[in-house]
C-alpha cells in the first residue's frame, strides 16, 4: 500500500487555506473600498450641494427656470458634477446635462423621496439619461423655516469607482499571487523542515530495525526531539535486553554444548527446534543444518522414530534404550519430557540422549562374568562329585581304578583352586586399584623380567623353547614388583603354552620417552583377528578345550589388563594365526 507523503498531506490544504483567505481578503477589501468610496463621494456630493444651495435658492423665489438651468449647466461643467434642481412637484427645472423640459417627473426617484422627507437622500443606480451607473445625493431646499420648495440633486458617474475597483482588484490579485507564491514556498520550506528530521528519524528507526542500535540524531524541534530521545532510550533498553538475551542464550548454549548427554527439542510437527553438539555427534548430524528439518528424515532409525511419535502423542515421560548403528553398534538411552510455553501449552518435546553403550556392556560383562564363573566352577565340581559318588557307592572298585579316579579328582580340585586363586587375585587387584593401596616402589624392570623368565624357564625347557631376552642394562621404574611379575609370568606362560616345540620366544624391554615398553613375541599358533578385541575379558578363550587342557583358567590376560591399569599403562596384542602373537605392555616409568 502506498501512503501519501507528509508533504502531500500538509501542503495542498495549506495552500487551499491560503488561497481561500486571500480571496476572502480580496472580497472584503474591495467591498470595504467600495463602501468607503461611496461614503466619501456621498459626503463630497452633499458638500457640493450645500455650496450650491445659496446660489440656487434665489432663483427659485421667484422661480426663474432659464437662469436655474444655465446655472446648473455652468456649475456642472466646472465641477464635473451633474446638478439637477427638482421642484417639490417632481418637475425638473434645471439640469446640467439635459434640457429640463424634456425630462420626466423625478418625484419617484429614491433620493428625491428621501430629501422630500427632510433628510439627505442617496441612491446608486443606472441613469438612462447618461447611460451610466451614477451616485446621486439630494438635499431639500426650504423657504423660511420649513417650506420645501425644491430638491437640489448632485450626482457623479461611478465609472471612476469601477475603474479604481478594477485597478485595486488587479493590484490586490498580483499582490495576492505574489504572497501566495511566497507563502507557498514558505509553507513548502516549513513542511520540508518538519519532514526532514522525520525522514532522518525514519532512517534511524530503520537502522534500529536492522539491529544497528546506535543513537539516532536528535532534531531541534522540541516534540520531535523528545520523540527521538524516547526512541534512543528505547534502543538503549532494547540493546540491553538483547545483550541479556544473547548472554542467557550463550550461557544456555555453553551448558548444552558442554553436556555429555545429547539434547534435542522437537516441535509437534516433528521438526528439530534445536540440538546440542553431543546429540549432533551421536547421530552424525550438523546441528545448524538440522534445525527446522523433520526428525524422521534426519534420523533413520525406526526405534527412535517410534519413540519420538510416542513422546509427542503421549505427553508423558518415557524412557527407552535404542540400538543405533553409526560405524559401530551403540546403545542410546533416550528419555523425553514435554515442552511447555509460558501459557502451559505443549510446544513439543525435549529428548535427552545418553550413550550407555559402555554401561550396558559393563552390565552385560558382569552378568556374563557371574554366569561364566559359575559355569567354570560347576564343571570341575560336577566331575569331582561324579567320581566321589562312584567311589562312595561302589566298594567293589579296584584299587588301581580308584587311584585313577582320585587323580582325576585331584586335577579338578587343582583346577578349581587355580580358578579361585585367579578370581581372588583379580578382585584383590581391583580392590587395591580402587582404594589406591597398590604398593609402588622403584625397581628395575630388567630384574623382574629375569625373575619371570626364570619362573617359566622350566615349562619352556620341557618343550625345548628358547627364551631370547634383549634389554638395556637397567630400566628403573615405579611399580608394584609382585603384580608386574605376575603379569609377565601370565603372558610368558601363555607364550610357552601356545608355542610349538623347539621354537623361540623373544622378550624385549626398553625405555621409550617416559614409558617402559615390554614386548613378548612367540611363534606359536597365533590368534584369529576377531578374537583380539575380547582377549582381555574374563574367561574369554579362543579355544576352550585347549585352554583347559593346558590348565588355563581364562583369567590370565584379564589379570594382566588390571595390573597394567593399576600402573596407568596398557596391554595390547597383535597376532597372525599360524605365525605367532606379540603382546606389548606399556606403562609410565614414574606415576603420573
Ligand atoms: P588362559 O588361562 O586360557 O590362557 P588367558 O586369559 O591367559 O587364559 O588367555 C585367554 C586366551 O587367549 C587363551 O585361552 C588363548 O586362547 C589366547 N591366548 C593367550 N595368549 C596366547 C598366545 N601367546 N598365543 C595364542 N593364543 C593365546
């Protein structure tokens, strides 16, 4: 919609008022001038009549019409005035312009009627005799005190009045036009000088609208100045509030961004209102690009999609675990809470996502551990029970056979013992690690390696395995000597167990920057790649039967892992099936 400009709204009515007042002034001025002119001429004509009165009266008593007429004509010519003498009967006896005998009775003329009533008469009208507009005045002429004998009339044509009025009109009109132009220009200037600061204020307000909340110029006019000041005040307040809002928003964003949990707000049309960095990372999304887009399009996971639909429809707090694949499988715990506006209307739902993959894995591991431990213990127990029952119920068993049975029972008891030893050892390390009770002391890693090799040497010799050891002379480090020895023995024992006869095991130890690095490499059966990630879990074994046969508990590497963790270190394995395995222990020389 195009709105008229201020100048177009103010200027035309202003000009109209100006022209109308000018026209009224012109009308009033010419009317006043005409009246003034007529009044002046009336007075003039009357005084002329009074001057003539004394010359006319003697020629009326007795009446001398010829002389009167000559007197009228002579005086009329010299004074440029029409002079007429009319008897009380109405008969004209002398006239400066006409032959009185030819003139009709004047008794009904208005000025004559007024004069006959004893007043001075006046009339303005068209004269047929002179064919002109005339102003007539008439005075009564008395004989003695009050005997009316005649009326003396003086008149002049109004041609000069018309002429003067026309001249006045022309002058006034020219002056009016000039004044109008001047007033027009002045009003234009006034309107512009009002509009200019308003235009500047408009530009200032536009700048405010565009977010540039600096000061707008303050005009000089009081009203506009207070408006501009009020707007500046408003802009200042606005800036303060925007600043507060931005500050609060930043604070909120910082809180949301630093949250480990993913947070996303979704409107009832399933569009993303906002999401924090954690949520974007979990679902591999761009937080900026995702805003305003449909969540179902963004996250193509049917469990999550169903959860969002339920959360938006039910408006109650829900909690669910969903499995999400992004490179690897992850378990996300999602819960919602409805979003409300200040009027308590539901405006969507807020979803909080927790990556519980580790937690759930740990829970599963714990469950598995209990199941595995029970299973591991039950197997030898069942065997022991079976043989004990046989021995108990069957007295006819030959001594040779019962000896064999007892040997089996003993082996399984040893196995049970080994499992319980390892379990106790694990829980002890865990407890000491948690309570920070591990006895760290400065010792030589090379020394401990020598001891561990000596412990395993007997078993290695049985298989004719050569243990090749390379290390610097001394490698001092802060450690729990007994635990580190136990870790090394476990790895070396495995290396011997899973190595072929007549092979070699290489052991290396060195200092790498702030760390101690120990490598134990065998040339045995190796470990298939898929088993490597789970190798350090409790009771995890690549080949259960083989491990049992070798007297393994499935806890050796789990113990190694815990010992290394207690030393703020790591253990890792690389292996090629059929070629051999390499286990690396790495831990800092001094405690961090
Ligand atoms: P175990 O008591 O059965 O040896 P560990 O925890 O020490 O239990 O080892 C777990 C499993 O890892 C073993 O059962 C075995 O399958 C595999 N393993 C460990 N060390 C080696 C190695 N040097 N060569 C091949 N397999 C190994």
